[in-house]
C-alpha cells in the first residue's frame, strides 16, 4: 500500500506541472511572428521588383515613342515637306511683282 501511495504522489507532481510552459508558448509565438514578418518583407520585395520591371518596360516604350515623334518632327520641319504642304494648301511662289 505504501508503494501505491508513492505512485499517486508522483503522478500528482507530474500533473501539477503543465505539459507546455508559458515560456515555450512565448518562444513559439515570437518565432511565428518573425516568420510572418520575413514572409511579408519577401513578398513586398517581390512586388517592388515587379513594379520596377513594369516601369522599366514603360520607360523603354516611352523612349521609343519619343524617338519616333522626334523623327516625325524633323521630317515635318524639312524644307521639302514644308514646300509640299504649302503648295497643297494653295500657296504659290512669289512673283517679281509681289516683291
């Protein structure tokens, strides 16, 4: 009977102590929080990378469009083009009397 009483007192000692202590829970929560922050910053980095890539493509397209427009402007300013447009609008060369 003394042996049975000793076992029950040991079981009481084990059952008084929680299986997972408060420190274990705090450590686990800190690790989970750090993991969530790490994932969030990685996702944010990827998003920013995609934004930069998209903006670089837009800059390239705008530069190409600028070159085309500058080329068209130079052609529109050329004397041959201006002469053709003026004649098309009904302008004519001045005569001796006009000067």
